[in-house]
C-alpha cells in the first residue's frame, strides 16, 4: 500500500513509476491518497486501486494553515482505512514528508506485520532537526523504519548528519529519466516553432520562471547581452513578476513560451543550443535538489549552466557537461561569466556529452532494480 499526500496521482510521476515497477516485479499496489482537490472516492487508476480521502478541516483553514487540526484528522482517516482493510498489507510505503504522525503511530502498533518504507522525495521540514525534541522523535522514526529511500546521496548525508539515526536498510532513487527517453532517436521541434526560430539558435529554460530558481539573474544576462545572438524558449509557467518583460520579448519575436506534456519536452531539449538549471540555495531542500530536467539535458547531450548546489555540481563536473557557477546562480555578474565560459568551451562540452555512456546506466529502470532487490531482502 502507498500512503501519500500530493497534488494528484495524475501529476505525480514518481508515484506512477513506483506502481508500474512494483507491478512488473509481482507486487500489486493499492493507494491511499489525499489530493489537493480534497475529493473522496475510489477508482482503478495507473495500475492500482486508488482510495481518495478528504479532510473536513480544509473547509475551515486555507492552504498551509491549521496543521494542528489537519494532521490529526489525516491520521484518523488513515487509521480508519487501515482498520477496515480486509487483508493485511506486506509492505506500506509512505511517500512524502507529511507523514510524521501516520508513521509514528503505525510504527508503534503492537501487532505490526507490514514492512514500512519511507520514500523521502524531499528533506524533512527544518523544524524537525532544529528543535531537540522533534530531532529525537525523527531520529527514532528514521531508525525504526524498515527501509529509507533517499533521492540522492547528498540528501542522505545531510539527514544522517542532522538526525544521527541508524538505518535498518536504505536505497537511493534519483530522478533519472526512463530508458525510452534516454535512447530515443533525436526528435524534431514542432513545425510552428521551427518557423518561429527561422534558423536561429535558442537557449532552453525548462520549468517555472521564479526567484526560487534564480530566473532573474539568468533573464537579466540574456536580455542585456545575448538577446540578438539567441532566441529563448521557456517551457513552463511564467511567474507574474516576469510576465510584462517576457510578453514584450514575445512580441519582439525573441521569446517563445508554452507548457507541454513530459512526452513532448524531448523535442525542445534535442534542438537546444544549451540550457540553464538553477535553484536558490537558501533552503536545504533547494541546496540538495536534483531536478529531473538536469538528467534529461545531460542524457540528451545538451550543455548546461548550473549553480554550485552539490548534486548538480557533482553531475556536471563528472560528465564535463557544462559550467558550474561559483554561487547558486543568484549573482548576475557570475551568471554573465558562466555564459561566457560555456560559449568559449562549448565544443569541448558537446564532445564530452556525445561520448558519455551516462545515459546507458542512469535510468529509472536501472535504479528500480536496486529498489526492488532491497524490498525483496527485507
């Protein structure tokens, strides 16, 4: 059984992959899910039986408010669901960091038969390691769980330092693309985009344009120094702060913006001259991030500029895939230097990426072999 609070199962690619690979390995899946739409019901979706729960307290408190009421209600819903299950589960996988009470309560049950997995897609909230009591409780939970799933080795090291817990078992599940993405033939851009480009090169920005991703410094350097040399394609939502400037450049024919499905993104990646992937490092979650688009770009041989965030820095340096900035991408001066360095060494980065075998070994399928092996050994 998978227990998760998420936007929706339709938008949660990580959950979908868990279900798919478990099914392929002979593990049937049920899902107990709290979605943002807060609607209850049940269905058979994505290869699993899905039970959607809801919280009455959401009607009383807006988003990100009223946790002292919402969390206990969420636990009571989970507890009722478990008690009503006709057959016990062999494995229960908790999928996000909002499961503290559910985990603590389930782990302390007198007759707990299921193995418990915690898929830590993100780092626990800061309060869990800043307050001594919360840190002790978290250490106990982490030490009691049968298997911890970390998103990368850097996040594991950070958590071990903060909580000093003793793992029973652990595995790493990075945000790698699928083999079909890595090994697909080169895809062409849609005809309307090719017409818009009119033979010019473009820089690709994947994802939302906001300050959490240091878009400001990137956009400032682009618009001041490289707007005549490159067009800019943005695949993602435009933050309100940048709408006016981007609309102006769209009208001038220098910026193209769209929101496309994951299946379509490869077309925009394959023809890009280079891309930029940044995360403001003001929080541990962002500092140790490893966005899926980073691997998508590396595995499709597109040179990139990244900030000094440890995971991104380590990958780019190991593959000689582009430029690592001296900061997280906040500084416009350092960003401009990064542009210059990437363009000066562009051919070397491209040759290195084309010769790399990284895409052959760094796929979600390869990692799930290790995950499934760990589960079978529990």
